[in-house]
C-alpha cells in the first residue's frame, strides 16, 4: 500500500481524530521520526503523559501500534505519523528498528514486512469504495478557523471553577474528619485485629474518601491490605502502625497546608488527590528542571485496585549534578502492558521538569532532544557504597515522611544468604543488611556467589528489589 491522504481518511475513526492528528504535524512534537527503508516507520510523540508515546506503522498494509491509552483506532498519533509520511514534508531518519519496534513486528499478524498487500487494511479501516468517516480537507480548514472569545462566558466558567474548587476543599476536609474517627476506631480495636481484617476494615473508608474527592489518598488506603500481606507475618503489625500514622500525618498536614513551605504544600495536595496538568507544570516558572543524558535504570508496571495500570520508569543522570527521576503514567487496564514506555538500558537526551516536592523525584519529559537508544546495561554509578545510599534515603525520608519507593545506586555491596532469605549488605557497615524482595530469592541467588556487586535497586521501606547488577562474572538483570 502506498501511504496517501485518501487512505488515511479511510482509516480515521471519525473527524475528531483527524482534527486532533493535524495538531501533531509538527516535528517539534516528535523527538524521533525514523524509517528502515523497507516499509516500517516509527516515532516517539510528546503527549500528556510523563513519557513519550511510541508509534509504529507498517506501510505495506497500514498496520499500526501506539502506546497511548486512546480508545480510538487508529489514534491521533498513528494518524499523524501516517499523515507526515504521506505529505513528505518531514524527514524520517533512516536507521535500524529499535527493540520495541522489532518486538511489535514479531508479534503482529498480517502481511510480512515489505509485502505488497493490495487493498489490505487493518481492522477498523474502511473498505474500498465505502464512505470515509473523516475529511482531511475539513480538518485543515477547521483548524485554521479563528474562534472569537467570549469574555462573559469565560468569566462565568472561571467563577464556576472556583466554586467547584471550594466545594471540593470542603468535601476533602469532611472526609479527613471521618478518616480521623476511623483511625481512632482501628487503634481502639487493636493493631492485631486490624491486620487480620485489613481488607474489610479499609473497604468502607476507601469509598468515603472517594466520595470526598480525595482520590489519591483513597488509592493508597485501598492498596494497604495487599502491601501488608506482601510482608512477612512478623513485620505486618509494625508496618500497619507506620502506614496508619502516615494517614494521620497527611490529614494534619492538609489541614495546615497554608503554613507549609510551597513545595511541601504542593506535595501534600498531590498525596491527597489534587493533580497538576502537564501544561500547568511546564508553564510553572518555579518548577525545577534538569537536562542531560538519562539512563533507564528500572521499570515497573502494576495494576492498582482502582483498575488503572501504574507504569514507572526510573531514570539516572550521571556525571556532574547526578540525580534520579521517576516518570509515572497511569493507563486503563484494558491497554496492553507490552511495549509501553522505555526499557531498562535505554538512554536519551532530554530536559525533565519536576513536580514540586521537598524531595523532587517525580518528573515528566519537557523536551526530548535525541531518540532513545540502547546503551550500556549498567550506567556509570556514583562512587558510593550501600551505606551512603542508605544515608541519602534517610535524609529524603526526613524531608518527606510518606516517601514511598526510593532508588538505591551502590558499589561494592555483597549479597548474603540467611536460610531462604537474601540480604544486601555493605562490607564496611556491619549493621546494614537490607532484605531482598522474597520473589528474587531464586533469581538473585547467583549474586551471593559473585563477590562484590555494583547495582541498582528500588527500596520500598521494607525490602529492596535489585533491578540490575554487575560483578566480575558479568551482568545480572531482573527478569
């Protein structure tokens, strides 16, 4: 199939998708645009999420794949990539397909790469001779129309937004009052009773926090039972006391938010459920920014109780001004978990902008200035042992008590075995032994025989999950 505008019109699910695609016909929105010269084109598009969306199209039959959570097929990113290719005004850099493109090509069904598929189209396209669902000409002309502003309507909308904000503030405060009563009830019944029936104890309060529009706090409480039962039985009561104490601390901090430093205040509001749009964060002159070459040191995706898939990408910028960053995205569980975001070992040049926090960690990509590519599996780590990483963690925890997961980068550590359990230790600090995640008891066991290891891990406050390590025998990567 020859990529042309008529074919794209036939593929479009509706006119709105074409209008949205037209807005993406800007090379600045695509840090990567490439082709292999044999029928595959791909790109990375800056979207509303923390990580760029990855798009690939097979020109032979217009097969496509995008990692965005859109329920339209093809989505605006896929249509825009095809549109730019059809117009020929934007250069696609020739190159070899990256791993994520090869993964998609190996899984997909349909004509092989480079095959001539006469009148072939993917599922959801319009058959030859049928009526197109959208018009590119209308999308272009509609996008160029000037829309007159209505000052009165804008003023009414602003007033309504302020009323909605005040109503939500009142609802959250009422929900936090009920949370206080609930916490007192759990303490009166005893921590042992709470641990034994954590799921039942949390269920009603979770719904009340949802009704109070404290969505992030509700999600945290909803996941508390599973977090407790992932720990050993002996550790659960202590963990329950810590977690319930953090809910009380967050509630008190929210009530006193006006007295907090601006960064801490914004952090508390995010922990309760207030969100900041990508546009607002990029426009914030006070937001911290960091540019350089970033290494993907860990990834994780898991399904939350609210049926959203939480996708984490942990980054490390080495050299002067070395620091970590976390890209965090949420997509519906209906969206496939495969080929999403970055993969461990990839590197790219970008400027990141960080959400306000006393410990800036969560960020999004403001501008990506180079395509992502596979580099060394292990980046250049800081010249510090496990004890120094632990000290940095304690400092961060003191500034942000609800810190949660934290990256550990270390050199010269040892993996020790005690019965069936594994521990990460520092030979220079006898009192430091971090439990390794139990589900790595078998896969990480070879590291116990490997001597000193340099590596990266994610610490959740109770145990560490090693994501990659390097020893004299070679590299080890978490499966």
